[in-house]
């Protein structure tokens, strides 16, 4: 049953002017989770309206730069004066169709091109937290509102910074509560953006009970500034550190990455099968690509030797599940063909572990991570500072994020049984 969160607003109705048929005395917002993880959907409903009354529902949230993002959608109440966002589609606004979380991912920034921007939550005590205010509006008046809190770190989840000097790895370890049983663990790292932008993914996975080590491997202090001659042994060092941690099941350690990082994830799975037991590959490639941003060199080395550019990534020794996720409209590279090729190559290698490719229509390159956050279809690349087109539509990318994230959590849960 929905937990009721009610704020009452009374609209004045003068006898001399009368009341129109769509006026309302009050409205009640019902929400099942006022505080929830950022990847958890919430159910929103409105009651107390006049039958068939028209209202606007809005959502707004400040980002880490202090800008307030906002979405609006207009709805018509049913015969009982109610609106259930899981069942009712808007008649207009920032999203279309029935979507209970439409107000969240369709928020736009107050300035600039929304397709060039992605929402980044502010931090409280060093932890990312999104505060979303939902309002019911009619004729410029607020009938009801409620403030929701969206968290990336659940209670009891802890973080530890790893340094090159002390640990030979640069990253952050995110651990579930100490009383949790041994669980599958995830080594997560990013793509051609470099740095440590994958921390939100690590936080959410740990909040679901999985120990996670998020690492940077280039374009970060103390590390190479270019994706060039990066030793696969660096990732293996990180995986060994992760495997030794309390609460980690070392027999189920998965590498998770996106874009350029999928090369390293798949290479690790094949060259270090006793250490890394499968991979989650977002917008992947099935071949080794060269250095970045300057071309002409090797991106990866193994045993001090450069890995050949444009060579097929082997999968003969992969010792765990592989999940490849791509969008059909990836405009950066052909991940939509690489993902199924990886699955077919695992078939040809008679790999006995689950492996599959998921290709989502109207989705582009930005299919990695959790859903329900506003995300554009273009970006200014953090390394080159050039505008790149990622492809897809905002709605298509959101659908891919939801289904892909669900598949990732299901894979990890299957390993925990």
C-alpha cells in the first residue's frame, strides 16, 4: 500500500465569481518511498482532485553546480479525481507515454542545450544525494508537494581510497556492511573519459550488497594522461586486491566497464581467468583499438609487449558469464554489431557460462549505468574537449538503462546463489 504524504492547499472560491468545474479544494500526493536508492523506482499518485480536473505535475532538483533541473507534464484526473503515474500518460510535457519515472529522467537544465548535459547530483558529507521536489500545480497555484531523497550509498556502506603509493592502484573501494555474507565482487572502470567517473555505479552496486573496487587507469593524478601502453597487469593488481577483501567471494569476481574500457575487461577475462570470472560490457568492442587521443600507438600491453591494434579479442579462456549491452543507434562505434559477435565467439569457443548480447532500439552509446537520471545524447568529451554525438533518443537511452541495469543486477544475483 502506498504510504501517504499529504500537503493541503485550499484555493479560495468567491461566491461572486463561482467555482469552475476544474477547481479543486486540495490534492494529496502519495509516494511509496520518500527516501530510496537512486536506481529504485518510486510510485507516485495524486488524489483529492475533482473528476477530470486538469493539473500539472512538476519535478525539480538542484545539481552539483547549483543549477535547478525541471520537468513538467500535464495530466487529466480520472473519474475518481486521481492520477496514478504508473498508469496514466501525460497529455503534454517533457515526456510522453505511461512512465512512472518520466518526471525524473526528463528534467532539463535551466540553460544551455539539454542534449549536451547530464545531471550530476550534489554531495552531502561527501556522498551524492539528489533531492527531487514533486509539485501538483493548477492555474499557477501549488496544491501539494513532497520532497524525495535519492541516495547512491545505502546505510552501512563504507568507502576506502586506494593510492598508487600504498596499494599500487588508484581507486575507491566501496563495501557493503561488514555483516554481509561473502558476495560476488565487481571491478569497475571507465572508458575513454579516463579518471574515476564510475564511482556512482560502484556506490549503487555496493548498496545492493556487492563489494566493488572502482579504479582509474589513465587521465588521473599519478597515472598516464593518455590511453597508451596501459599494462593489463595494473588491472590484475586491482583484482587481486579486491579478491583479498573480507566479504568477497573470490570465485565470482566480475569486470564491468563501458566503451574503451570493455577492451580491458574482456582481455582480463581471457588472460586472467583464474582471477577475473566474466565481464559486463557496455557499448563494447570485440577488437583491440589503438591509443587515445593520439593515434598510432598501442592502448594496452601484456608482459611488456604491446597488444596488436585491430586484433580480435580472444574469449577462449573466459571463465564466467559475459553480458554485452549496446544501443542500435550507437554513433561512436559499432557496438551493436560487436556485442552479438562477442556472444557468438563465446558460442564458438563452447563457453559453458551464461553469455548474451542485449541490443536496445533507439539507444546510443550512453547505455551504461543506472536509470532515472537526465542524460543528453551528446557530450563534450572530458579528454579531447570536443563535442561528440552519442546517438539514440533520451527516451530510448532511458529504456536501455533500465533494462540493462536490471540485467546486470540479475546476473550478480545469480552468482550469489
